[in-house]
């Protein structure tokens, strides 16, 4: 069975795994990514990690998931807030020369979605929309087992999607952008505003309070679940995917809020879209597995 | 050069063309479609038209554009308001048997988008989103030269996309659905409400009035151009396409309203999406050409 190297290069850590074509992780190594030390240090560290894998040369290709939008055609990041210096840097060209193997990159949400669409919750489905909900809200679109990256690497990057134009301005994102209304950060912001006497460490506490019947938490819950429902209805109206796959930290509370989201979603779509399945991401290592699936999806 | 049959089967007329792989229409015939006489009559008429084309058997495949969402996998329409009886009818199976050629179907907006993405305004671009604006608003998504149809045939069918949840209920569509706020029908409805003494035959008259400085028409113009801008921003946030291609009757006035739409759109998207090109559909026969491109896109 063919093997691939899957690399999850983040702003904090980097992980390199050897993955079979059916998505089994045979071995993996992890290191800090040295993001603040610049491009050369980050790539030197990455190369040493790869060289340290005994038979990496027997792999059929290398895929790398990155924390930002990518120009997958030219093999460069478009924006790299968490990996300073990488925007525009020809990393694919350099790494292909070094490793002597085909190298592909894509952003981490697309890569996680690719893993779920190929060997995870949406295995084999033609159109999978992957949504990650944690401090922010992002996503990725997988069509026929391939990531769709977009003109500027922003396909699936729904943070700025407007769900209600009658909200207040929060930051550089649009008024009513979903990330400012229903992300973990947004829910905690609203909870602090409504309940200044309480402290909230994480989103789950707000959701738990709502479930227990606290009226202020309930109002926040009602609003963000409707906002998420509208987000899904907008994605549905544009794409009609075969499945929504949901990942990210907020999924820890998914059983408490997703049934409400789905119920409201069904009131906002055509009859034929009401039964589109919602599934939780199910892979333990979507970052490494999805990265390894990049070269497979390109025919390597 | 290979040739294909492209069929544009609508609720009123049916047109059959012989098209080369580069999109040249070599010959075409047209007939009423007999939609109200039922499936058998419609298909018998269609078959006679095809048999009448001397060397149709030398074509490499047949594509058919249809007026409603299609299950392209099983070769059936999902909804067929304008072709009674076709929903669920195994038309591809029957026609393949009769013609002895591979047959593919898809809805007319997807087919027109396919033509524009392969040989029209968006020739060769990876992601083309085609929007048709006339009495209604619909669309189609083309990725890497193939139509994306969706779980229920609704990919690109953006009529129900919410652009403002604080509007009035108009019909079965969502409150604030784009088709009820910015289609030709919607613009005429708003004009009649605001100016009951005037009569409007078509949308262009309302737009002309606004351009001339009529205040009531200007308010309608300001609203629907913002609504369209938000629609494009929502599609952009989900898809980041390489180009928006715009077709349909409203494009006759495109020079009067699209610059305003694009200007507003740019205030509602990430910096990287501001320069996404908008182009008018440029093919004279997108229905026939796009239908003929269906078998090409499937490798025939």
C-alpha cells in the first residue's frame, strides 16, 4: 500500500506523520514550529524532522496543512498571520527540491475537510462542506475528493459571511459576520456583556447555563443557534452539499446546541434540502491525515 | 474534431444543435416542446428532431439542459414545474437506449454556466459562478470545467439565499430571499407599490427612472443593488470563485446597475476578494453549447 507524508504546520507546533492511502497513521513526530524565528528556522526544523523518518523517500508524495489561505497553484501562502514571513514565500518549490518528492499545500481547514471527505465522516460523498467552530469559524469545501481552494485561497473561509446586517460593528469583519456572532469568542463576548458579574472560561459554560434555564444565557443561545442555522442555510443555498461535517472546539457541546441549529436550519431551506445530513468530524488526526491526502487527491 | 448533440429542452421550446468540441454550433433545429401534452409526447417529439439530424450517430454524446433541478447521477429531474410529469421519470435511461449514445442532463442554469466556463466569458478558469438574473434569480457552479449539481440538484440555485432577515414575507421563499428582493419581478413589485400611478413593463424602466433621478425609483435602486452586492459577498465568502459570470434578461441594463453592485460588493468582502472579476455572459447559444459540453465534461 502506498504511503504519504502528512505535515500539519501550525503557529505553535509542527507534526509530521507517515500515512497509508487508506488513512492509517503509521508513525508521527512532533516539534514546536519555531514560527517566531522566521522562515529559514521553521523550514530547517521541518526538514530535519522529515530526514529523521527512516524511509521517507519511499513515500509517494508530501502534503502540508498551513494556518492560512494558500495559493495552491504556485505553492505559496497568501496570508500567514501565525507563520510570519511565509506569505508569498515559494515553500513548495524549495521543499520539492530538497525532498525530491511532489509537495502540495493547502490551508488547515481544507486539509481537515479533505480527510473527513476521503476517509472520515463524509467518506466518498461528492460534496462535503467542512465547518470548524472554535474561537473562530472557518471551513473548507471538498468536491469529488479534492479541496477547492479558490481564486485567493478563501473558499470555505466563511468567517466574514453576513447572517444579519442589523448588528453592531465589532472589528474589521463585516457587520453581522458569522464569526462575530456565533464563534466561541463571540459567545463569550456576549455572555460577558450580559452577565458582567460572572466569568466564563469557555463557551460550554454559557451553553450549560442556557440549558439550565438562565434567561440571559438562553437569549444568547437562541440568537447564536439561529445565526448558525442561517449560516448553514446560506451555504446550502449556494452549494447544496451532500453533508456538513462539523469540527473544532465547540463540538464538545454539539449535543447541546446542534439539534436546535438543525431544527432552525430546516425552516430556512427548500424542502429538498431539509434532510441534508450534519455529522461531527470523526478522525483523531485530521491535520496529518488530510495533509497526506493532498498528494493522493492530485493523483500521486 | 469531435461533435456532440446539445439539447435545450424548456417549457415552451426545444432546440437541438450539433456542436463541435470547441463550441461551434454547426446546425440547429427548433420546435415547440409540447410540455403540456405530457412526457411521451415531449420525448417523441424530441426523438424525431434528433432522428432528423442526418449523422447524429457520429456524435460522441448527448447533453440536455432542463428547466429545474436534476439528479444527474440517476438521470432524472427532481422538480419539473415547467415540464409536467418529468420529475422522477428515467429520461436518461430511455434516451440512451433509443439513441445508442451516452446521455447526460443538468439544469439550464448549470448548463449555461458550463458553456461560459468552458468556451465563454470564464474560459478555462477553475471556479466559475454563473448567475442568471431575470424574472427570477438562479445560478450554477462550475469547478474545473464540470458542473456541480448537489445532493438534490440545487447547487447554485440561490433564489432562496437570505440577504436581509428584516424584510416582509412575500411568498413561500424565505423572508429576505434574494429572488424576492432583487429579481426583475421583485423590482417591478416594489416599483408598483411605490408608484401606483405608473405602469412598468420591464425592470429596465425602473432602473432608467432611477438613473434619471426619480427619488422613489432611486430608493428601490439603492436597495436592490445593495441586496445583490450582499448576495455576491455571501457567494464569495463561501466559494471565492475565479469569476462571476452574469446572464439573464436584467443584463440588458447591466451597465446601469452592475458598477454600483460591484462598488458595494467590495465593501462587504475581504481585501483579497475585492478584485474578483464580474463578466457578462458572452455566448449567443449557451443553452445548446452548454448542453453539448455536458458529455465532454464527463470524458466522452
